[in-house]
DNA sequence: GCACTGACTCCCA
DNA sequence: ATGGGAGCCAGTG
């Protein structure tokens, strides 16, 4: 399996994350068919061409935190985008119990 | 080819 | 809650 296929698979999964929901690098890797390859997701997103219009901001780490240095321009941008979609941050973290996307088969129902 | 670096995770002290 | 260390592997120099 060429690496380009893995990147494509990852991008496809990310595109499926619904507005207002989030997923983690590890979960995206898992759904894309590459379990144990969270770092690969980070790389794939970093090199993703802009024209794909990926909702990259909906991917956070397993702790529900943004993986950019706090205060960095990128971290602020991601946080803004998420808050605009209604995602709430509590002391720098997202409540994954409430906002985590459960995968391609998730019914997209809002849990509360 | 070797060493180092991450948009990571898990596990354990 | 928090920090350190190991496993991970494609890029980069």
C-alpha cells in the first residue's frame, strides 16, 4: 500500500467528520484502516493541499486538546473554528464524551 | 544510511 | 492531575 493511499484514506475520513463534532488523530487513523498510526494523520493533515477544504480543525488529540502549542496562531485558529461550530472548551479541553464523532457509522445524533 | 523530529498514544510512577 | 518514556514511521538533512 503506497503512502499516498494512506493519506487519501485519511483525508476521506476527515471529510466525514460532521460540523460541531470532533475526532482524534488516533481514531481517524483507525477508521482510515491504519490503527496505531496517529502520527501519520498529523502528517497527512500538515501536507494536505488547501483545495481539499478539509475540516482539519475537527481533529484533536486523544485528550480532547488541540495539539498545537497553546497561544500559537494555529491553535487559536483551530479553537475559533471549533467554537464557531458550537464546540465548547472547558479549561482548554473538549468534552469528548459529548463531541466525539464515533466514526463513519455514527448516526450523527446529538448526544446530551 | 544514520540521526533527529514531529498536528500522537498508551502506560506507569 | 502531571510528567516521563517507549513505540510509532514518514520526512528531512
